[in-house]
C-alpha cells in the first residue's frame, strides 16, 4: 500500500520523511503562506491506520486544523463528551486546533487521505461556521488528492492554487453537508456532479450503483425521479449538449470531440448526435460557423 506523508515547509517535499506521530505545528512556513493567510502544513495519501479499541486510545489535540477523508475501511470517532460515533467509508473528520478528539479503525483499517492546515484565513472559516469539528460527508471520490498534488509542488504558483482549491473544497463540503438532509441520497447528487465533470468516463450501471451504494432498481428509480430519464438517456443527452458546445469551436474536429466524450468509434458518436439533435455533427458545425 502506498503510504506518504510530508510537511509542507520550504524544502524539497520529495526528501521529507513520513509524517511523525507528534501533533505540533511544523516549522518552515513560507512567506507566501504567511501573506496569503493559509498554510497547508501537512498532508498524507493512502495512510492506513490499524484497528484500535477506543478505550485504549487517549484524547489528543493538534496545533492545526486537520481534515481526514476515510475513503476506505471502517472507523470510529470520539469527541470530549466520550460518545463513540461510527465513521463510514466516504466520511471525513475535521478538527480545529486545540480540540480534543480521537479516532481510528474499527475492526478494519482506517485508510485516509488527510490535509492539515493553519492560519488566520482558516480561523475565519471556523469562526463563521463554514468548517466545524466532527464527522462530515465527503463521498467515495478522493477529493483531497488534487490539492495534495498541488501542495507537493513547492513553487509559489502551485502553493496558491493548492490554497484556493482547499478553500473551495471546504466551502463545497459546507454546502453539501448543510443540504444533505434535504436529499434522499446525497451520493446520487454527487454522482450527477461527477458525470458532468468526467463525461468521457465509462459510467456503467455497475460503476454507478457502487458509487451510490444502491441496487440497480433503486438507481433506475432515482434517475427517473430526479432527471425524468433513464441513466443512459441522461448521460447521452449530457454528452450531446457538451458536444454542441465543443462543435462551436472552429479548431475542434468531430473525431476529437467523440474521443473526449468517451466514444471510441466516431461514427457511433455521429449517429447518436443526429438521433438527439436532428443534424449530423459536421452539418451542425458547418451551420454554426457560417
């Protein structure tokens, strides 16, 4: 299993050893972090924590904010009130500096991506309630990885991008969790977002049911209720709408667009486009660019 954790200090991140067990704020903050007001100071990918008995683990606290995403395994979490809560696959745990807590694997590994951060901007997010202590829903997609990849690059541009992406993720999680109770299945809502983000992916029924933890019949019902279409028609209509936008760009060829949308055979793409839009892609392109 790939296990990596580093401190985001002013040094080559590839030379940093594994994350130590200490919970103090690391040294080495760069001017860009101080000026920006946010410092991604530690991060780890695919870190596997062993199963642990909550009774044998003392409460701890960090000197930084920490966001852990348990994308695999099974876990537990406890705050100072002593109540033990289950952590399910796809859940996250967020804790602020000084907040006493503990968590670990429950009869299985606790497999996580995690980002630790610090600074006045993080304090503002906490004081405004956008981030708060406890368990939150993140989903099965490993959403921390793109931020970690940016943070691994020590250049100022990449550090700024990492900070911006972290801010956006924290805001997205706030709104997603705020409205989660109003949704029958938040994972289905996230599936629709992922389909729009990655239309070229092969979204088989098996992939989608696994993503939402639904049966095939439940997923079919959900698509009908929420979109008015079958999953195939929804995805096809989305792809053709995106194709219409791409065809308006002069330098894009039909073959390139078909490949971007996951069609290995451009003729299959052209037939489906004509069925739904009434024109062949080439005629649509020619009429648009007159």
